[in-house]
């Protein structure tokens, strides 16, 4: 499995952002399960999910303070990386 994500340290908080399909964010149960699943790759870090609509506008799901912060950050400013798992 491969996924796109980033580890960000901002204002003294380190957190992870993971790109998912919009349908995941639209279903809170599925979104919560995805966050739990990604914990193994980012142990101890808060995780926020990000999805884009058909216009490329991002939506964030996760810790409210981090999601609100990310909404003000241009997507290209996030240090995205491709993660590969076994």
C-alpha cells in the first residue's frame, strides 16, 4: 500500500497529514477508522486527514485546531511524501 502524507511541526506541535478520498472524510466512522489505521505509521502524533473536492479545494478532518490551521496553509507548502508499506 502507498499513500501520500506529511509530518509537520508548527507552533510547537508535530502532527501528520494524510491524503484520503473525499468519501472517507464524508463518513465520520470511516474517517475515524482511517485515523486509527494510520497511527501505526505515525505513532504518538495527532493525525489529520485531507481530501480534495473536484475543484481541488481541500477539506480536513481530525483535531479541530490542526484542521483549522491547515485550512490557512497552501497545499504546496505542506511537505508531502510518498509512504510505502508492506
